[in-house]
C-alpha cells in the first residue's frame, strides 16, 4: 500500500478575515521519490518529482485533502505512481500563485 500524507498550513475551521471573507485554501499535490525524500515530511515542492496545483479553492482543510486525493486519482500521474513514489497533499492559504511558486527555486544557469 502506498503512503499518503496530508499536511495543513491553516486551522481546521477557516477563519473570518477583517473584511468578512473566509480564508480559502489551495491544494498542492506533491509526488516525491523515496530515493530523494525517504521521510514524507521532507517532501517539498523543491524536491518533488511532480507538483500539481488543484484548480479549485476550499474553505476547510478536510475538504481540500479529500479533493486532493480525488484529483490526483483522476490524473495519469496518480494512476501511474511508481513503487518508490509517495504522495503528499498540502493545503495553503490561497493567493496568486505563479509558475515559480509551484516549481520552487530553480538553480542558476550560466550562459
């Protein structure tokens, strides 16, 4: 059975902000290799084999995690996980996310 970890960066209940809106969460799905991150807690966007950003936002961590698992299962990546790959879903406060945010820091290249 493959390991599936879920971590959250927000409270169980989505707090109300000063403007009266709810804090929304975006799910990121990380697929990490055991060769790179043997402990799933060390799996990050920087060392993940695949990083997927869910196209929806959620009001609660539980909903975010549940939809994260379902979203991954619908993808080729989710269906074709290697024996040495593990999945981690993180739910973070929604904000504008650029490609650089999803990919993490990239090594400098010389020309």
